[in-house]
C-alpha cells in the first residue's frame, strides 16, 4: 500500500453541444448532464457506484476522497 494515496479524485468537465461531460482522471468514470447541477449529481453517483464494494487503495485513493473538478470554459469575446 502506498504511503501517499491520493485524497482527491480529479475530474475534467467540458461542454459538448447539448450536455456537460465529466471525465475522471484517476478513475474509470465518465458521465454527463444537461446542467452543471445535474452533472455534479450524476458524477457523485457514478463515483460512488465505481467505488462500491471496491477497496479505494486499489485506485491509490484514501477511503473517502474528495472530488476536485476543472471546468473547461468556452472562449468568448465580450463587447
């Protein structure tokens, strides 16, 4: 077991044509939602299901890791 297990699950969020998409960088989890609120609910559920009946140390994670998300914002010019 690693002495330096990760305390966070890193997630990249981007906006597709119709939905936001979240992809975990250190877990095999991808989910989507029409709004950011829906996406975050789906993400929490998907991560919980992925870790259900699993030992988080298998993924080099502590027992109750936090989720940190980076959101990709569209580059828009404002007048």
